[in-house]
C-alpha cells in the first residue's frame, strides 16, 4: 500500500466476491494496515450485486466508504469517484471520508 500510495490519496474498488480474499476481508485488512503503519486512509468502494440495506451496512461496518450496485452504471461510479477525490482535496487526506452511501 505505501509503495503504491506514498502520499495517500488512494482509492480502491473491491468486488465483494473476489477469489482468495473477499472484499469485506480485504477492506478490513486495508484498515488494519493503515492503523498499524499510520498511513492515510484509502477510500474503499464496494462493488456488488448484493445491495440490500443490511448488506451495504455490513460493507460500511467493515471499513468501506461507499457501495456501487451491479450492474454498474458508469455515471454512478463516476459520481462516487469524483466525490471521493473532491473530498480528499478539500478535507485533507488523513481524514475519514463521509462518502458512506450506496449508488
């Protein structure tokens, strides 16, 4: 993580049903590493067809900042990515994003 984002400001999109490590486990691991190493917070966006309210709440509780339902609509993806980038630009890269929403 640090090698790829030496100054923070990274954004990751994680599919919930990835092989080897699912998106929820990956988000938890990202947050663990950030805390352990004192790294700036990475914006993490969940991608999943699982879009029920309780499922999205689980993703947010795991440390994800937003959810985009599949099939992905490019406009919604773009809106969340732009919101994350603008928020980082305006608020400082080490603060927790206020994106937590589903698109």
